[in-house]
């Protein structure tokens, strides 16, 4: 009898912890962008690995929008990404967007870097971010790094060819 009370108590603690994690995930997973009004901006990338509809758009590390839509431009073979940005954010017309990640195992997001121009990207849906940097494939990067050290031009016995 004593064991079943103990097992019931442990089960209740596990369920409470699972409920707390679920509540935290729902609260943190929601749309935390600050502004109510939004506008859309187009950005064209050569590689959008890791980005999905709903991915964060951040400025100075803070979420200011989300990825609203993604399509392949079959003429230029680029990914057309539609970003939904908070209306309180005025982006200079020479701003750039790059795909960044939260670390090796973290998710990808689009980081905005404001330019220094005096004109701003229009908020009427016709705006476009002209300067973009796509994501870097980690395996390709490691492979190119490893191959730069693998072949130094010497033969097997150490003499020059």
C-alpha cells in the first residue's frame, strides 16, 4: 500500500512538470513581436536552409516580425521570402538581411541590419530588402576547411613534386 502512494505521488509530480513545460512552450512559442500593425517586405536569398514560414525576423536580437511566405523564383533561381515586419520599425532602404542561427543546434532566423540611408523601405507592400546573405552550409564549410589542410602539394616522401 505504501508503494502505491509513493508511485502515485511521483506520477503527480511528473505530470505537473510536464504541464509546466507545456505552458512554457505555449507562452514562449507565441508571436511576441511588439507592434500591432505590420507591413510586408520582400527579400531574395540564394540559400534559405533552416528557414520556414513562421521563422523569426530579428533586429538587434529582438523579434520584430516573422517569415510570412516563401517561394522559388524560377527565373533567377532565388528564394523570394516575404517578411512581415512590425509597423513601428522603420528600415532604411540600404538595410540588409542575413540568415543566422542560434548556434550549432539552434533554429535559424533572419537578422536585419539597418543601413545608414536617409530614405526608408516603403510600408505599402512594395518594399524590398536589396542586400541579403543566405545561410552557410556547415558541412560544406567544414569540408572546405579540411581540404585546405589536406593537400599541400608535397609527395608522400615529403619532397616537392
